[in-house]
């Protein structure tokens, strides 16, 4: 029983780690999504939370049964501990599936990813989901300590692949959102540049505007550098040994990119204020649309 307990305990540790990666996604993060994508993600998130609650209950039941067996070591207590262990392992498997499905729906709705990136990530996640789902009948049909221990070891070994892959995917999606904001910023830069040229043609003094635009573009370039550095860190995540370190380093670059983008947004606000000195209301940009600080989405 002690050997079996250690193996299933390893599954507990792995499950808790993956659950800890599930951060709440705010309404701000979902702002550019269409309503169908938001609903699908929120449904998956609700299901995941429900599965997590079942998992936590099963974990506590297993710990109670295990402790009772350790204290009294009766055949009845052993049978009960095995049954609770099986239920716990099954719930752990299901909550991992629920988490991966939640991540998959987030990937599906994230506009910052290209179609190719989205398809590749979802395909990878689906392969892990199918593998975990295929283990569920094996867990349910296990009747001995050895059978359950063998399944737990198999899941543990598979986790060595899923854990770094999930970190790599989460990092890739976060960084794709950064690139999406950068692309919006570059579009804004072109529009502002066109507007400045029109004002110069009218004989207006655009010295301040040009200085702000230069600063804006410099910060966007710096954000692009940080985005690329983060991309390389996340792409390097291939095994459990260095997954945490590379993930943290990638996150640091993402944070730095976001700082540059937020600062660039402040420049954009100043540019819009200055442009409004020349025109009334919102500024018409090159005949292509209206430019305001509010419709350039920096997070």
C-alpha cells in the first residue's frame, strides 16, 4: 500500500501543479473576442472549476481512507483505500482534461494567434486530451493495487511531456497577445504619420508631434525586441528540467514588452491631444478612419 500511495501521491503533485497554472482571464483580456468565443471559453472555465471541486473532494476522501488504513491495516480499510485512490486518480485525470480543454478554447478565441499557430496548438492539446481520456476506462477497470499503481506511473511519465508543453503553449499565447498589440500600435503609427504630413503641408508646426511619434516608435521597437526574446525563451521549453526557469524568463520579457507598450500608449494620448488642437472633435486620419487613443488597445 505504501508503494501505491507514493505513486498516486506523485499524481496529486502533478495535478496540483497544472491546476496552479490556470490563471483567471479578465474581461479586459477577452475584450477583442467575439461573443461566441467568449461564451465558449466561459463555459469551459465553469466546467473546469466544477471538475476541480470534484477532484479536491476526491483527494480529501483518499487521504482520509489512506490514513485510516495506515492506522489499522485491516483488509476492509485496504479495499476502501484502493477504491478511494481509484476515484481520486480518475478525478485527477478528468480535471487535467478540463484544464486542457479550457486552454484550448482560450487558444481558439485568441485573435493574436495566426490561423496556423491556432491550429497547431489546438492539435497538440487535443492529442494530450485524447491520451488522458483513454486512461479513464483503464482507471475505472483497475481492480488491484498493482493495476492502479501501473496506471499512475504511466500518467506520471506522460506528465513529463505535458507539463513543459503546456507551459510553452501558455507562454506562446501570452506573447501572441503582445504581438497583436504591437501590430495595432504600428498601424496607429502609420495613421499618425500620415496626419502629421498633412499638417506640415498646411504649414503647421509639428515639432512636438514628430518628437512624440519618434518616442512612440522607439518604444514599439523595444517592445518588439522583448517580444522576440520571450518567443525564444518559450520555444526553448522542451523538458521538465528547465521548463519553470525558461517560463519565468519568458514572462519577464513579456512584462517588459507590456511596460513599453503602456508607455507608448501614453505618447499616443499626447499625440491625440495635440492633434485636437488643430481640429475639432475626433481626428480624421488620412481619410481612412478615426483615430483616438481609446481605439488603440494597449493592455
